[in-house]
């Protein structure tokens, strides 16, 4: 018998219990042992719940029970979740989590503690929800020198942008609809300002580099300034607008990472990722590009990824599953030095000045829009582009990077 404790009986935690109970026979076979949820830790009571007899309120009961060998941390946050995870690992209990905020902030420390105490800290569900991406980076692509990772890593923002593109609606209208459908939180800041995607690309960048990439140092820009007018120009140019989390290895010690909206060609496979779906495009020096696609959030997809880690822990009891993520900080290359093209939407009367500021670019007009004009700049450094936009002032209505 392999006893499991689930910390937090919310959306993902209840999904973990559901997945284990629904697929028990198959899971037990793959885990080479019988898995049993012995405890469910939560502050609340759950009268009438089929598993209410397993609900407890004292973490120490789990910590002091030598029969519990695997813990699923689905609480979220970085306070109690961190304390409980650290204490469990120090007791030699493996921990599987969906908590991207905790992994991004304390990942290398918790991995080190797990290794020291001959157990495991696994976090497949922390980045892509139900999309397997951590395991491919740690196992399937180990022969590759990874050169870059680009992803659509937040279902809420991708749903909003997809609806804006298809319906010509504005941001606020689609956000309200997303909240009504449960795709967006009442306070959507972490999603729409890019913080959620930032934590996820920090985790992926750390695994790519083998060194810690601090999410607090990654340049992050959300989608709140994207308008239906921007989509009109993107469509006319054969492009789409996505919130991209981007990471590129500059050398063995330095990485360029950022989160920002970007215009991408419709031929780009990421342009076809719509709604609440996510995708991660990984580039290796031998394989080239490979893409991982699926539901990046949701109760059962995320729970399924957590349970896959539980099975991995069950198979490797007493053995450490290797994960190359050291505490040493990777150097972040300055985004302002990167070279790329940009799209700017300007007041119609300012187009001549914009063409003079960015010579060699291409103007774009959209039928029915007389009040503004679009312009694609030539390749130039980000700091040069931003400086010229500053000079142009309120003549610039919006600016979007090209990818």
C-alpha cells in the first residue's frame, strides 16, 4: 500500500482524488503498487462529500505518519505551501505539485532538499497543466542542446485574444465574458498582466539552462493595451496576436527571457493555438522544433499531470529522479539589446513622421480606418525603437513586437 496525502481540496486537489479513484486499477498497475488517498488536508469541512472521512485540518498528522510517502500539494501560494513542502521533503516524503508560483520561487532549494533526503519534488502540472513538458525536458530531450522555448502558457489570455480576433470585440467586453464563464478570475491581474506566464517561462528557462532564472527579473508585459484595431491590422497583414512567453539561450550561462504580446505569421504553428488551449515550442540544436499542445489548465487536465508525478514517485521510491536545476543564477541578457521588427499603429496624420523615424519599413492601411495607420519597422534594437516611440509621443497609439 502506497499512502498519499492531498494538501488543499479545491479545484485541483479534488481533481487529484477523482483521477486516482476513477482510474484506480490502471494507476495501480502503472505504479506497481496500490495507491490510496489516506488524508485530505483543508481548513474547511465537506459534509456529504464521498471522501469527507479523510478530511483533516492538522498537517502534523500527515507529517508524523510514516505510512504516508507521497504528498500532493495543490494549495497554491508560497507561505503555508512552502512550509509544508519543505517539512515533508525533510521527512523523506516525496511531493508532487501544481503550484507554479512556489516552483518558480523555491524550485532549486526544494529539489536540493529532496535529493538530500532521497525523495522527489516533481512539478509536471506547474507549467502546462495537462500538457507534458517538464518530463520531456528532463528525459526525452536530454541529448539536445536546447536553444529556445516559446510558449502560449496562459489559457485565460489566449481565450481573450482569440475572441478579440474572431469577433472584433474589445478587451474589456471579452474579459467580462471570460469571467462569467469561469475562464478568468474575479481579479485577473496575474493572468492579463502576464505574471502567470512569467512564472512558467522562468521554470522552463531554468530547466533549459540548468541554472536558476529568477521570474522577478524577467521583463513582463500583459495584454491590457491590445485593441480590436490592432487585430484589424494583424489580419490585414496575415498575422495573429498572441501573448508569448519567450526564452532563448544566448550562451551556456546567459539567457534572454520575456513575456509580451507579439504579432506572429499565420503559418507559425502557435498562431493556430486558440481558446483556453496552450502550447510550448521547444527548439533543440539537433532535433529542431518540437511542439507540445493541450489544455493548459482546468481541474482534470491539471490533476492528471499531478497524478502522473505520483505514479513516477511510486515507481522510484527510495530513488531520486534527476532534475538539472541548480541554485546558481543564470545571467539574464538585457531585452533592450535584442533586435527585432515592430508594428506600430499611429494617428493617420503622423504616418510621414513615423516613416522618417523608421526608414525602410512598410506602411499598412486597413479599409474603413481613416483615423489611424499601421507601420512595420525594419529590424532594430529594442532600446532604439522605444526611444523613437518616446519622441513621437501620443502619435503612437499602440506598439507590438514581431515574432
